[in-house]
C-alpha cells in the first residue's frame, strides 16, 4: 500500500512524509522507494512464496535474499532517520524470520528435491 501511495503522490504528502526526509539522498521524490516497495517487498514475496510451495530449487535462496534485503532496508531507514517506530521493528523481525527459516535444512532440502 505504501508503494502505491508513493507512486500516486511522489511528494509523500498523501502518507504524511516530508520531502526533507530525502535530504542527502540522490533522489528528490518518493517514486524510487515506491517502486522498490511494490516490486521487491510486494510482488517478489508472492513469487517466492509460490516458488517455495512448488519446491523450485532456487526458491530457498530467493527467500534468503529477500529476508536479507528486508533487514538491510529497515536498517537503512533507521540509519537515515533514527528513532525507529514499531512497524520498523516488526519488519526487522519479519526479515530475520524469513532469512532464518530459509536456512533451515528441511527448507533447503525440500526446495532442492
């Protein structure tokens, strides 16, 4: 939802995001973060979930990469803007769970069979 809102209103006003959040970054609006959220945090997890259910051999590594990406995304937000909010903690734990579960031997074995 946040990614769509960022594309509809790249200024961030719809979500209550001040553009000064982008100071010091090589972007001037929220289009790229919106695309990232839609593609990497929206569509990719659906594709990976489907792939895990179908036991595709690359699915576990894709899940691991997704978990690490989510962890890095949240850490970058905290680094840039400080004072994490509750949703950031939730997503950080979610990223750790995705990465950790994808490393379980039974997940790797099931995906490779």
